[in-house]
C-alpha cells in the first residue's frame, strides 16, 4: 500500500486505488485484470479462431443481438452452438470453449 503524496488516495500494488475518508475503514478496491475484460477476451478469441480457420462475427440485430457467430472461413457456413435457445450463436464463454476444443 502506498499513499499518494498530497492527497487522500492510496494506491495498492495489485493496481487498485482507494480514497481515505474520515471515520471509514481502509479497504482495497478490486479491479478486473485487463486480460479478463470482455473486449480483450473477444480479440483473443478472434486471433485463436483465425488460426483454426474460423471467423468470428458479432451479431447486431434480432434476438441474438450481442452474441457471437462462428463461421467457417472457407465455406462461410455458421457453426452450431450447444445452446437450444440460440442454435446459431454463441456467448463469449461458449465460443471460447468451442474454439479451444476445435
């Protein structure tokens, strides 16, 4: 823990910061690692999928909005998801699992 000079903020080695308030106990603010953020995970998924001959598309319309679609790069055919509700689209977790197993 390191108190920033001339302020009431404290910095932690793990990357968190906390403001010191009178009468309030000091606690560490948890931060999400950048490698675990959804945008970083999606970029990593796109790179791994491209190496395996797949293309990742983010769906923008309809009931599958915000979900991902995995396409065969050569044929352009969509891969089937294990989800019964959304058979042609994947969540980020489902897509990562599918690409890792492929």
